[in-house]
C-alpha cells in the first residue's frame, strides 16, 4: 500500500476548488496557540484518531502559534530537551536553490521525515450550521482529523484545500499532521527555504443552506465604445447588485454599460454583491480586457508594459507567514519605486495579496505552484511533467490556482510553472486553462518551443541577445522545429527574470530598460527579486544578524544565494531599489537646450504629477520654481523651455560643522545645473502628495572653472623627511607621512576591491574574484624605485605587484605644491602578462584603478560635490543626482548582509573630511571616484557579516580614477567590457588642501 505522503495523487477527501471570496457567512479564525509535537518520521506522534479525540492529554506538548513554520518557532527538538529555536540546525530552515534536499527517487521520500502534529481544541457556537474547514497553505503535505474522524489529506503547499467539517456544538478537536517531505517536495523545488508547517490561515466557514459555493466574474472592457460587459455566474440562484452602475440582475445575466476600466495606473473597482438565499458575497469588479494583437500584449486596447519584480513571500521572523500590513508595505514600496507589476514567483501568493493588488493597482503574472528544477541532477529523467502518473497532481495544482483567483482583475497572465523543463503535462495544463478561462494569456518560459505559451520568454540574457529578441532575429533554440520557430518569433516577449539583485547591484538596469522600451515586442520584465531571504537571528553574545543558507551546517546548501533582493531582509531598501526606480520611471525628463518630458505610462496623462525645478551652482541653490507642463498623452512627449535663471556670484560656503574661518570647499564654480522633479500632485493610497516620482538633470549654462595656477613651491629635505608645502614625505620610501600636520600614510596604488556577489559569478562562470585572489590582487607588494625632489616638487616611482607572479604595475607620483594646496598626478602603467598568463592562462581584469590613503580615525564627517546621496558605480549611477551632499563616514557604508564592496561615489569634483580636533582635509579634481570607511577592502572581504567589521583605528580613503561596474553575473551575463577598468596607462590628478 502506498503511503499517502508518497502518493502522486494530489489528495483525498477534499472539496472541489473554488473562488476565493469574502462574504457575510460566519467565519471562525482558528489561528492562535495550538499544541504541537515533533516526531522523527511520518508516523507522527501516534494514532491520529486517538490524538484528535477529546480526551487526549496534550499537556506535555509544545505551545505553537498557528499560522507559522515550526522550524522558526521554539519547539522541542527531536533529540529532546527544552523547547528552543531550530534555526541554524539541520532540523531548522534549510535553503537550496536547485538541489533537492532528499534523494531523487520520486515519489518516495526518506524514512527520516520530520513530522509535526498540530492539535487544537476549539469551540463552535450551538447555532453554527454546516461547515467547511479551509487551509490556505500547509507545507508540504497534511492529513487532517476532526473529533477522531479522518477527513482526508492534501499536497500543494501554496494552495488552498477544504474539507467538509462535521463539527459539533461546543468543544471540537482538530489534528493536522504535517510532513516535511512528501511527493510534493519533488515539484516544489522553488529556490527558497524549505519551511514546513501550517503557514497560512486556517478557518472554519459556515455554509448555510442556499449559500454560494462558487462564482465567476467576467468583466470585459471595450476600448472603442467605452462600455463594460459584466456576467457573474454562480452555482446557485443569486442576484447581482452593483449600485454604482445601477445593476440588479440574476446571476448568469449580462449587463453592458459605460464604465471606467481597471488598470494598474487607475485601479478602478466597482463594489457590489452576489446574494443568494443563504449568503451575500462581496464583489470587487474591475473591467479590463487582455489581448495579444499582432504579437503585442495589450490591455484595454493599448500596449501594456510590465515594470516588474519577482516576489517571494518572506518575512525575516515568520518566513512565508505574512501579515496584511506587511503585504501593504511591500505594495506601497513597490509603487513608490515605480514598479507596476509582480510575478508571483514561484507559486500563488496569499489571496489577500491579490485583493490588495486589485485595490492599489499592480499587474500580476500569477505562477503555478510547480517547479522541478532539481531533476537537472538526474538529466531530467523522471521529471514529473513528462511522467504520466503525475498528471493529476499537476493539473490539480493549476485548477486550484485558477479557480481561487479567476475573479481578480489584477491577474492578467497565468504562468504554468517555473524551470520544470518540458513534458506532456504542460499541454494538459494549457488546454484546461484555455477552456476554463480564455480571458488571460498563458506564460511558460522553460520550453524553448513555447508551444504551450502565448509568450516567448527567457531569463538573464545579455543586452546583445535582448536586442536581437526585440528585432525578432534571435538565434533559433536547439531542438525547435521550423513551424515552432516561426511561431515563437511572432509572440510577444516577456523577460521573466533579469538583473539578479544579489548583494551590491544589479548594474545596467537603465541599459536593459532602454532596450526593452525600444521594441514593441517586449511586454515588460521582472527583476530577480524583491526581497532578501534572510532570517533574523543572534550570536551567542546577543548581536543581531540575518542568517542565510550557508549559516546552516547541512548539505546540499544554496549558501548566500537566498540574499538576492532589492530590499534587505528587514525590508529596508538597498541602493539597487533606488536605481530600479529611476530605470522604471513612468515619466522621463531630459534637460538640455530645452526640457523634454515623455509620458511612458499605459493610459494615464500627466495630471497626477506636479513638476518643479531648482537651479544650483556648485551645489548651492540660486533659483527655484514650478514648471508648467501641458497635457501629454500616454506614449507622447513635449518640449518645455528652460526657465530663465539669473545666477548671482556664488561664494563657496564653509564645510558643515567647521568653524568660520577654516578652509572650506574649494569647488569649481560656474556650471548651472538644473534639476526638474516630477512629484505626486495629490495623496494616493500608496504615497503622500509631493512624493518624488523621478527627476532629470542637466547643465544649462556656464562651464567649469579651471583650477587656479599659483606659484609653485619647491621641495626641501631635512634629515629623513622631505617637505613640499603642507606635505611631508619619508625621504627613503617617498610615502606621504603628514599633510598640514595631520598624520597620513600612503598613498598606495590600489587595484582591488572586496568582491561583490556579482564579482564571484555563478559557480565557476564569470568568477572574476577567484582570478583576483589566484593572482594576488588583494595582497600587492609595493616597491619604491626612486624618490626625486627639487623646485618642481617630488617625484616617486615604483612598482606594485603580487608575490609569485610576474604581472604588476609601474607607478609615478608627481607631487607639486603652491601656498594653499598640494597636487598629486598619478600615472599607472601595466607591466607583465595581464592576459593569457604563463600559469593557467588567466585573464586578469582589475576592479579598480586608484589610490588608497590612511587618515586619523577622528575624521567623522564627509562633504562632497558630485553625485549622491547614495552609492553609485559606473553602471549604476542614474539614481544619483549631481549636487552637494554631507554624511558621516559611518552612514556612507551600505550594510549588505554579506560584507562586500560598497559606498562608492562616481563623478566627484570636491571632497572634504572633517573631525573633532582636526583641520578639514579637502580633495578636488576633475572627476574621481571616492570611498571612505574605517576598514580596508581586505577587512570587508574577510568579514562574514556586518557585525564582524571593526574600526581599524584609521580612516581609509580611496581616490580612484575608475572602479569597475557591478553587473549581475551572480546569475546572468558577464559585466560588459565598457564597464571594466581598461588595462592601459592611466593618469589622473587630485589636489589636497588642509
């Protein structure tokens, strides 16, 4: 006899799937404190009928809140002892990306199968009628008993299931036996933590006589006539009422009436009711029509473009158990970041999230609870979609998704699955959906023929390939027939994953967006992904950090790959989210000889926005005002004259916090920068009035003022020191040891950075960090070849190179000085084999071309003229604006959960550091990158977590000619060459004042 948890049948005893709905029928929320016992095998804590009987003594069991994942709560471990958190142990949360955590032997699972018995005693009112027990989500398989009677079992973790519930008046006992591993494990390998438990709501629903079991709302919109067509069907006689539209009609009837359509920009909902003899169901009706016309995805007759993110459900404390408040927070943050679409990777979300998408306005690509990625390790042998005995289970998952969410206007595309290769089952799923719901197109990415999909789709293409796709001229996939190839080129293209947001990055967001907006074939793209999947935990001494898969001593292990979100695990935004906001702007503003404003929205005009401008010279405001922008239809542009700005003489202000009379910022004056901002004109459900939607900047007048040429001061030697103006050097090494009396050490040529996750690539693919470490870029040794001085200043030459290897760089430091500044011109020349190295034939691509200096730790504050306020890199700089900014050194650090390169600022003109008891140190130059921190790049690389970083007792200042971009090679293409550091002789100049 087959064990039910190892059966390919989807369940037994369950009711038919139906639409999610709110109604006036009584509903008992069974969430709260349950009793819990963890057992080592699927046998659980004993006989289910006995345990679910009223007289059973569960006083020795743990108390457990439901909904929850038991692996995130304090429970008694299998070995016994006091209840404790299982985080960090092999009984707790486990993370894998593609690898299954059990042997591939479908549908069997190991005998060692942690199983949680969840027991609840609850009361039912005496007048409670017939009832249904509903579970919104249980991972991964569950059998249910009520009052000693077995109701059935279910699989499909992120999908609802219901049982008829023969409750009695007064006390009732419910037992839910939940298995960590089941046959369902094989089809839920979805790049996330394995988190067993009853993690969504459990409810007892009263079902009075004549109540509505299921209903279907079809609300189409004709963009030509402006009329909506409404049909609401039900399984019993019922009346449809929509007061705002004056509709009162029997279910099954059709009304045609002028309406406002629903869209993500204008989520217009008409509230109504569906009333039968036993129940009143709430209706939230959004009229819209989704169609593919001539290879272009349209909604309500207009091309639609998804500016999207992939969203897993995650909370750092409760896992996939999310509150409504958390869902709203996510949606508000998405809308504020100009995101208009969500792909529910890789399963249907909690139904409340979709209700909120209806209300707040997000396009939704809803994905089925199906991924079999782990079968790559078996060469796809036994893959469930290609194995007939799995057909019923896979179709059951699709039916439960579609039936639950068929009435949601925000859901505009059904996605069959993720990364499950091919198989006949996909044809069955496609045919069932087309018969049940022909109103929405279907997506499936992994089959290269796209025979079951209305979209062509890929993940993580290069920009070059994306251009070809837009032109419908991309290479033909292997194994695709002539007819399949011809068809797929006619399909709209949906980029379901790109720009892997792991660690610092992703780069090239604006580059990708420009390509996507250039071609009608593209209907949008979804960044991977919304949130880091870290769990809040603490060290033994109480310091908080967010754990990732690598913090668990268990194999297989996906390591840090779960930390790949635009927001950190605690939902604080990463710099990548700001860059995405700029890339996804619904309105573009280009400042030049005039101001060009382009409306990129789906249907809305610019009425929701107010525009204002500010003019600045050297970061100081000289004028501001409102900008009158005429009406601009979606997809259209307008040019507006640049405001007339009278620029007075600008005195360069002192650095904030520095006493009057001290040296201030010596910045180039003369350029007039105009910043034009689009803001929300009025409060919305997702942001306050005045919320900044986007901005554009440009120079409208003036030019940079060249650095003044003052008489040079010669260098003199006294003992073991050489003095040049305010600078003092060690006469033997040529190192700068003092500047204006402030102790300084350096500079050194710096070619290294602490590797980002994207520098590490994906496995051995694009792992440039491994090359850096193999060839010693992080351990360069420095040699001084000569120190010369005279009336011209000081010249230091030398060589920097790693041990063991012949490659290196020659450097020349040319120092000069005037009465009020010291200037350094650095020239770096590559020597030796940097390509096709003699040993291992490596290609060495240095991430940085710069200088590093050590300064006293008392420096605290930074003031700069350049791009800010957040970090920026050569391929991730569009969110930064030009201006004058100030921050503490500590605040310039971005706390990535795995320490790595961060805090860079491109395009800097002037930089000033100040601290108690120290004179202000000012650096200016044509344009340079800077980072400033209390630890070195090597310290960053060695630290496992942010809490491991310690003040080194110095401030480390990098002044760089260039640092390479970020890219998204942790899962995606290599960094484009244009964003690398050229291996060519490089010269740059910086000037110091103190």
